[in-house]
C-alpha cells in the first residue's frame, strides 16, 4: 500500500482545514504555533513532500538544497515575497499563493486604516484612556477630510481596485492611481480611477495607499525624496509589505510633520517595528492584520490546502506562482 504524502503546516490554522488535509496526507502541524527559525524549519521539513506556509517562512535556495524531497510550498497569503521563486523553479518545487479570497477583506482594512489615520482615532483613544479629556474643544483631534478628497493608490491590482471602488463610490473621492501598467479603460471606469505618473500621484494625493507587491525593485519605493513630494496634509497608508517604505525616513518625516500622518500594517523586519515609529503620535500601527477576519483566514487556509491536495494528487495547482 502506498503511504500518504507527508506535509508540514508551519503555523496553526483552522482545525477544520487540518482535518481536510489529514484525509489526504500524513500531517505534521506546528504544535506550539511558534515561529521557527530557518534551521528549525529545515529540520521539520526533513522527509516532507509539501509545506503550508504563512508568508513568514522564507523558502530559499539554502532551504531547498537541504530539503531535496520537497515538492510544493503553499503560501497562505497573496504576497509571496517569502519565496525565492527562481530558486524554487530551478529546484523543481511548485509555489502557490492565496489570491482573491482576501481581496475585499484587505480592502476593508485598508480603508479602516485610512479612516483611523485621517480622523486620528488611535491617538484620540489613547488620550481618552489616559484621562486627559477634560472638555470639548474646537480643534480637539481635528483630522483630515476623507469624503471628497483625493485618494491615491500605488499598485492597482485586485486589492487596489477594491479600495478605489470604496473611495469613489462610498466616499465620493477623486481616485488617482499609478501602476506598472495602466488598466484597461473599462476597468478604470469600473473603479472610477484615473492613471497618473508616480510624481503626480505623490504630489496630488490627500491619502496615499500602498498596495503594490514587494519585489527587489519595490524596496524603499517611498523614502525621504518621495515623502518630500507629498502634501503636508497628506496621509500615507501601507498595507502592502514592510520594505516598500523606508520606515526610518517616514518616522523622521512624521516627527517633523512633513506629512500629517501614517497608517502602517506592515513593517521592515516585522515583527520588529522601527523604534522611531513608536515615538511619534501621528501614526496608527497594526500588526499585519489586513486579511484577519475569521472567514477570510479560513478561506486562505482552504485555498492553500486545495493547492496541496491538487498538486500532490497529480493535478495542476489552483493558484500557482511559478509554472
Ligand atoms: C497576504 O496575503 O499577503 C497578507 O499580507 C498575509 O496576511
């Protein structure tokens, strides 16, 4: 009798999805749900045919060389900058991601972060909790207007488009975007969004939302020079990946009120956060939770599982990132 393929689940996921996987595979899960070091991950991957990763486990040439039996890495995330796709392809290892199922949820969060940042929700809650609220004041936590303002989107993939629609149709915003390539006119009309150059985007946006994928070319797309082009009243929202923004330069600009505020869900070197960001009041900080609702996390885990089941069952993966 053929034994089942062996898979590793790198972090805790829904027991429901674990049970589904157990019907197909010999499953090893991460019992304490701890973040393994690269060496620990290599140790755990010995003898495994597949792995379900969460976006925090780096799959690179060194790991692949040490795990020659590995056939598939299924990321439970739409972003897959934790994969060295070229090394995976060279090693004959399939990579998959989890697109689509998180688009609307992530766009909701991007908008929530935009609203919280523009309307100074975290800052004012801290003030209230600290017992500092003594009376009504004309300019108490006066923020930045959202409705009718100009929403800039950098990276107009699925999530960017979903944010554009929220801004245009929900808040009457004037939506501009910049992307590697301009959308088809029909899609632009659907999103009520206008393509502009990157410089115009930076100079014109009242709220700039970053939703581009993190590639080596995207490193520090927003640094001191780009922030200097933004309006002093502008806000910057990053729900894409840490590393796209130069966090040190951003902290400096926020402290100097070069822009009004920022909302950050992702950080360079997370879970570490640049200490200077923790010192400035005009930034809303959240721990990489843009896709974190129970139904969406379940759908992401299910899609990763579907990819493992298909590929290790001899079928084409559902959402491949290398062919
Ligand atoms: C994604 O899907 O890329 C998210 O950042 C993971 O939570």
